[in-house]
């Protein structure tokens, strides 16, 4: 829209207790647009600004010797330009004066908000506070949402983003290979988590891209089990939902591992059914498909497997509630989600899938009565001509899992 100004704020540094703080995690939209990974930063984009210098403006916390001593090196105007490519870099003290000038020249203001479908927006962010302040200070402007534009842009990845995600996947693969040789009866779930983190950090990952799930036995049937505090017992299967972060980009992998190093006949039977659905899902996750239609087809594949396993009957399917099909008793979550800067990345689930997107594929079967949960998950780049598995190098077949545990 002509005469539009878009404004993006960095995330807050959130407190813990006393004088403690949580690790800083940048606002992904600001990072995506600028590459700046520093607190108290503001980005303004004004393509139609009369002054060419004001078309891209970055505001940074001014560094000094005391900050350098206590907190470490911060971006200077020169290093900010090298990081972002933005020529006009001001200190934060100049923000309000500059904003006043640009607001008088702009007609429409695009403000940012967390519009993720699963977002919990209880905690107020810098963007939240700024939206309220800006509308009160400049009430006569037209205001628009910038989030839908960023969702569309971020859904389709640039080659440099795929490179970062591939690196994250490669680090995850190294960690999986490490724990396949570590897992045995008597090991604690948190020990497996520690081995994974060790491998992540030694490969320059910041750590887990999300809270890891290391769920053995019945816990594998609890979809968001994160306590990771139980002993892994002989005969159980461990469901590991884990992924390394690299350069702010996420990876997301799930493997189901036999504690004793070998699947029982029943465990392998269920494993192969999940793997069959996984492979069929990969074959149809292509540009142009609607995710709702894709999930419905995957549900049909899963229904066939559950009948083979004796978990559903034809009568169950005939009498099922179309709003909650019979297969949902054993496979109650979705099969795929966008992944990128967020592990559950932004994107439009109601438009056809675009080439250049990256999705997970993660079918699962959870049989609470058998203390058995099997889920398999890799990350896939959706190309024009083929779907590329970014985790193809990580053991997936049951025979390969068992062989890696023996080596």
C-alpha cells in the first residue's frame, strides 16, 4: 500500500526471579528482516519515504565501555550495517524524533503482533506495548496488520535459510547417532537428554529448538510429556521428540527406540505401520495441496494400518463420527506443520502449499493399553519437482535403528 510504514520491535529479556533473566530470544520477524539478534532493537521500513535514508532505518541500544565490560560486545553502527545491510542506523535515543518525522510523511502504519494459531498472548511484548502507545500518540493514521504479510514471506524459504536448517538437521543427526549407542536398560531419560545436549553444544548449536520429549514406556502415549525423569526399562520403547537449533532456525525429529536394542514382534509391527503412513504422506505433500485435504488423506492411510493392526474394525469406520474419525483414538494430532525460525512456524494452512516451504511429517500410533507409543518425524523441503528429506541421513528403518544400537 503506498505511503506505508512498518515497525518491528525486538523481544523483551524476560525476568526469572531476583536479578535473574531468561536467555534472550529475538523476535523472529525482526530477525528475518534484518539478521539483528540483539535486544532493544527497532526496525522501520518505509519504501516511499521522501528521504531515501529513511526507507530502511535500524535503531539500536547505544553501546559503551561499561556495557562492554558487563554484558559483552554489542552492535556498533558499522557492524549493524555488515549484519543487516541497512545503511541508516541510529541509536535508540533518536527513535521518537525520527518516528515523528516519518509518521507525518506516512499514511498507513503496519504494526506487528504474534498471530500464530497456537500463540499464548498472556505475556505482553514490546510489540504489544508499542501498538498501544502508537495508536494513542498518532490516532488519525490508518493502521494495518503486518503479520499476514510476514507469514506469507517466511513460509517460503530462501536458499540461505535451507542451509541453516540443514545444518540444524545435521547436528540433530549426530546427536541421534550418539544416543543410539548410549541407550540401554537402566538409563534415565534425563541422561539421554544430557547426551543430546552435549552433542548439540559441541557442534555450535545453542541447544534444543524446543523443550525435548524423552518418553519411555507409557509416557510415550502422553503427547506433551516433558518431565524426562523416568528409568528406561528393558522391553520398553523410548519416543524421542528432539531437535537442535542453529542460527535461530529449528529442526524437529522424532524417533522411537527399543530400550533393549531390538523391537519385539508387536513393536515392529506398529513401527512398520507408522513408517508406511510416513512414506505415503511424503509422496503426497507436494506444491498445490491444501493441508486440510492432505491430513484427511493421511487419516485414510492411518485407518488402513489400524485395521491391519487389529486396533480398528470396518464397523468402527462405518460408524465413525466424521468430525472425529475412528483413527483419532490412536492418532490424535496432525501429520505436518511448517518449520523454520519457529519449530511450529508461521504460514497459511488454508492456501495451497507453495514450493520452497518446509514441513515436518510426523505420523504416530499411541496404544495406551499396550504402553506403546510410536512416532516418526523428519523435516522436508517442498521443492518444485521433489520433496527433499533434510534428515534422510538419520536412521529411520527399524533394521537401521537396531543395527546402529549394536555398533
